[in-house]
């Protein structure tokens, strides 16, 4: 199968999926290639908290509904000193910013679902498949450069996908 796209993204982790969604929101075609299964990518243990800016970005991208429902905003910490517990309100000290407890595997699930919801591919007369967005799981070999530029600011790459 031959695909044409504006951007090829290697890796369907949080960064690759977020980049793919941001590109889509800006009208840029992309394909994501991942050498592991969807289940592996979702189940892989990652961080469990999100920074304030990441939470804002997920909401702005339209993929924050589950985060809103299930994320736990964490505004500060308690420190014990001389037998007394003291609360340090980090949100107050940072002008309203906070971290949110929400596993990155949940972010990955949300982004995969968003990606699937917007996937559109159509075959052209030349049998080239034109995809606005797509994810290919379990690439059987690494993505590699196979030639120099194949057009203005473009690069031909190959990967076997199942």
C-alpha cells in the first residue's frame, strides 16, 4: 500500500498522538506509525500527573471530556513539622495553576479515540491512498529514509505495516 500525507509521525505515544491531533485541527494531513500494538501503547506505564498547560491544551483540542470527569485537580501539599500538619497551597502561589492526577495512559486512550473518530481515507484513481489522518499499528520494521527529497521539502520513507 502506498500513502501520501503531509506529515509522517513515528510513535503513537502521548507526544505523537497529540502532535497528530494538533496537525489535524490545523488542516494538516498526517499518518502515525507505531511498532507496538494498540493495547501495548495504552497499557504502558507512564506518568500519572499532568501539568496545568497540558490540561489546558487537551481541553482546547477538544479531547478533555474524560479528563474533566475523571481527573483529580491537585492544588497543594501538606507538610508535617513538629507534630503539626501545614498546607501549602501551590495553586494560590502560582496564580491559579495546578497539576491534575490523570494517568497518561488515559490521555493516550482519549487521543486514540479522537484519532479514530476523525480518520478519513479515500483511494484515488492512481491507487494511492490519500489519508487525512491514520494510525498504523505494529510496523514490522523501523521507518527509514529510502531516498533524498521526492519533491519540495518532502522525504520518501518506507515502513512495513500490518
